C-alpha cells in the first residue's frame, strides 16, 4: 500500500509478543522546542498507536497540545500513522519498561 512503511523485524517481534514499544522525543520546530512521546501495542487483533506533543514552555501545565490515539488492523498502518503524526523515525522505538505511555484500560 502506498504511504506505508515496513517494520524492522525486531520491532515486529516485540509488538507481536504484546510489548508496548515507544520512545520519548525532543525536537525544534519553527524556532520552538517541543517534547512528546509515541507508543504502539498490539491489543487482540488490532495495533493501537498513540502519540502526544507539547511545546516545552507549556509542559508544566500538564496539558498536551496534540494527543492522538488510533487502532489499525495492520502493524504497518499503525507505524505509518505514528511517522506521519510525529514526523519522526518510528523504527527506533524499543520496549517500554516501567510506566507505559498509554493505558489499555
């Protein structure tokens, strides 16, 4: 399918094993620093993708300027959603230890 990306094999293995993978990020956009995070987890037959971002100057308010969560039938679609939304390379996500970026409850 056009616009979709292939997932690295180890990322696929982690996700298929039920692990939540993700990463935090910092970037500069239009002269302003932003912080955020993205994560992905398989839930039954769907892949749940989540990301958030906020300008660094607003992070103390504990409100996200942008927060999105969506489910997809294929892993590649979920990865494409995260790449388009964040503008970052999703293949660098790794299994999250401790606190997760999103809850399935």
